[in-house]
């Protein structure tokens, strides 16, 4: 299926590994140029860049700490300057720290919301203002979680709160931007086999898998295929939606 994104440019935060890497690669295979971010491992990021370039697409990796507001804004500005134009924003980067509420430090709460939610506000604001100035349509996709609906029993209340906030924000933004042909959607993930959760899966796999009606965790690649559809022309009539890709954990 031709998704209609060949020649377009996408920004994918957290695009050097895990789900973000697979989204970046899937978009590139459809012909999209990709700006991706990484925080610490430049070698891994440049490996992704090289793979995208081999597909004939332009790619740049930006080192960005999304806990810092000015870096979130500069990411969008630099991408526009380097690529000439940007059509798609995928807010994928996030942290999943563990701390129960009665033990949680305020600094940990604030850092989680800064990265998982405040950076999303800043990238969306900067990107949508660019689209409005340019009088062009665009796609925004935020990667959220089933924890936004179910909460957490394993010490991730700050993560769950940030992901719930992301959904409310995206719905509001979708309402504001719909008349400008800018689509804003969410993709709610369940349990995906990535570095972020691998240790927890290894320690307590039965607990996690038993919660999934399909009986297995997701691969990053199959999540990326869904995400790519949501930022494509095939999803032009979807906005303000939160799509469930949880193996049946939500079933809303």
C-alpha cells in the first residue's frame, strides 16, 4: 500500500532505538526523509541515519535532551532549517522510571512530566505554528500508553499521569487545528519488547503477558506500521483519535 508520504519529511523523537527507530525506518521505506533524536548514544543514532540514507532518503540525528524546554523548541526549528520543510511530527520519546508515590521525589515527578508531556506541548506548539505560517497541512502523532486509562500498579504513576495528559492535550489540539487540515492523533501502546521494558519483562514475564488477551508482547516493527499509517494520507479523516495497539489490553 502506498501511504502517500514519499518525499515528505518527518521528525521522530527518540528515533535511535526501540519503537522510534522502527517508526523512522518504516517511514523511510515509504520514501520519507527523517529527522530523529537521541539523548546519549550517538553511534546508535548514526547507524539509523546511515540505514535511512541507504534507502535514498535524507536523515539527520539531533542530540536533544527533551527535559530542557529550549532544546525541544530548537529541535523543530533546526529540522525546518536543515530540511527546508517538515510535514510530520511523531512524539515518541519518553521515560518510564519506577517509583511508588509514597517514595517519589518531586524532582522525579517533574522530570517525567517534562520529558513525556511538556516537551510534547512544546514540539506541537512550535511545529503547528510553522504549519500555520506556511499554510500547509500536517500530521502529528503522539505515542501514549494503556497506562493513561488503567493507571499503574507497578510504581509508574508519574508515567501514567504524563500519558493521560498527552491524550487530553492532543484532543484539544486536534479541535484547534482541524480547520487547518492538521491532524493530531494518539497511538496507545501496551507492552512492547524494547530496551525500556526488557529488564521488567525478563524478571516478571508471566505478569505482563497474562494481561494481554493476544497472549504476547508487541514487536516494535508492528507498532511502527500502525504509526506510519496514522501519519499518512490514508488517515486524512482521523483526528483527535486514540488508536489502541495493546493486544487487547484496552478494548475500549
